[in-house]
C-alpha cells in the first residue's frame, strides 16, 4: 500500500494553554497518542511553535502561539473508494458514498476519504454536510461559493429534507415515533467525550416510521426524517427508544454510551443509509429531490422481490 503525503496539523493556542509545557499540552489535548509517542515526535523535530522547531519538551507555551505537528507520510487503512454520481450541474454534485468510507479527513484518514476521491474528478467540490464513516448514501457538494453560501443557509434554517433508513434491534411496538431526546457531550473512556443522549444536550428532533419488522432477526427496519442535524442523531435517537442500531459498537438502549469499553464514533458494524435529500436548487430556485437506492440489507421484502428497473 502506498504512503500518503503526510499532513501538517496547525492550531492557534488559547488561554488554557498558557504556562503548560508543550509535552503536557499535546498529551492532554490529543489523547489519541501517549506521552511517550508525543515525546518521540518532539525529539524527531516534528513539532514547531510559530514556525520554529521545538527543541525541548518542557518549553512553556503562550496564548496566541501557532502550534504545528508535521505528521510524516503514513499508510492509511484500506476502505471502499468507489462512489456514484447521482446528480451533477454547474452548481452542485451529489454522490452516493459507500459505507466504510470517511467523508472528510480525520481519525487517521487523509487520502482515503470521499472528499479526496471526489476532488480527483471535481477539484472545486466543497462538502455541504458529512455522513459517518459507516453510513452510506447521499452527500452533497457545492461547486461554487454562491451555491455553498445559499445551501449552508438552507441547512441552518432546516430547509433541507433528509431521509434515512436504519436497521435497529428489537421489534417496534408502534408504527410511528416522534423523537425529541436532547443530544450533547457525555463521557467516553477513550475519547474524553462523545455525543449521546443527554438531559443537558441541545434540542433534537427526528420522526421514525416502521417500514418492516423482521421477527427472525429480532430487528426493525426504520425510515427516519431528521429535523435537526446533531452528530450521530439517528443512532442516538433510535437507541433512545430502546432500539439501537444492529451492530452499533457505541450506543446502547436509552441512547447513552455502551458500558465498559465502547467503540469509537467512526467504528462500523451498523446499517444506516441516507436515501433522500430535498431542497431548493440555489441557482434555478426550483425544487430538487435526490435519491440513492438503499443497500440490499436495508430493502423491504417487497422491494427485494421487485424486478430491477
């Protein structure tokens, strides 16, 4: 597997960094690596302050300084890189992302992301939202700054309709479920905090409907419209009903983090698909509805038996 080109992570230090040693700050702020790993990076000349390589691990930080870590090239985990163009015009491009492919860089991924492979074909593309790594389906990109500005405003004003499918554990007792469980940061043993159901969280709204019950699997296929856009909203909201997604390594019944040593937000194993987006086109002003067919596991029995178009 080929190496990527490496990456420089850059941040301007805030007041809380003042007086800390560079080693202590990196270890506390970026817990994905141990103190020993950060010390080795400092000794290897990978870290700089205001453009000058840090010479000592005990160098004290000041608010306002620019801290950089020049990460050397690394091998990225293999992921599915193919995508399908669902819609393309001068303002927009919409693609169907496969499950397992991160939308944007992060968590050890740089080149193996949807953003990277889409920009090989559409260099000007800018993502207007993102899907979790394990989620498949529609991702919308703007091709102009005007389209990006207009659609970002539509997203903020909840003027974009978003519909998903999810396979959840347990057999739902009702047909419809309005869900308003607040979502906010909660403790996570490996990351410090993650988003989950929390009484102190932000108001959140989803509407779930049963598409199919699967008694042999002990599972329910849901269709979910989300009215707000909180992180991991569908996974959290269905779990809050007592129906966490089948195979979800992070969220359990009630919408909280699983006990013990739960998974990470980017871990896969669940089935969630963004199947429909509806909005007003930023250039023409006309309604536009986009669809991405669900994977076989998220089709109803009737859909699976229907002849291919």
